[in-house]
């Protein structure tokens, strides 16, 4: 796995020549080029990671928003607990057990609820 990662890091990097003084100077330039390329690759990965993190947080927030809106719609007709049970049942029908276990779905719903509560508390 580590070898694969290193190969990915060096994928677009040209091999460094060796030998004469001229080749040594070229090697120094190529080495800087390699470091720059690898540094740029790290920066790009960090940027993608930030974007992915934001998208994940946004998705959890939207998921809880949809759960809460459905709960609000059902609450007047059913009791508080009845509405919660119906929402959970509807979600389970849409998200099959082969995709998420009961426990994983419960954790996802709880995490979404926590994120929604946090962002509503701070006013986002």
C-alpha cells in the first residue's frame, strides 16, 4: 500500500539523471522541480480534502433538515414518538439494509441531528 502511494506521488515526475557536472546541475533543478510538484500535489490534496469535508458536513445538515421537515409534517397527526417512528420507518424503506445496517443508519441520523443542532445554534 505504501509503495502504491509513493508511486502515485511520483507518477508525473521525470527520473533524475546522474553523472557529469552538467547532469548534476540538471539533477538539482529536477530535484527542485520534484519537490515543487510534490508540494503542489499536497496542496491540491489538502484543498480537495477541505472541499470534501465541507460537502460532508453540508450533506449531514441537509439530511437532518429533511428528517426534521418530515417530522414536523407528521407531528400534528401523530404523537411526537409516533412521528419519529414513522420518519425512521420511511428512511429505512428508502435506505435498504444492504446499504446501511440498522446501527449504521441510527448513527448517521444521530450525527446529522448533532450537526444540524450545532449549526442552528451558531446561526448558520
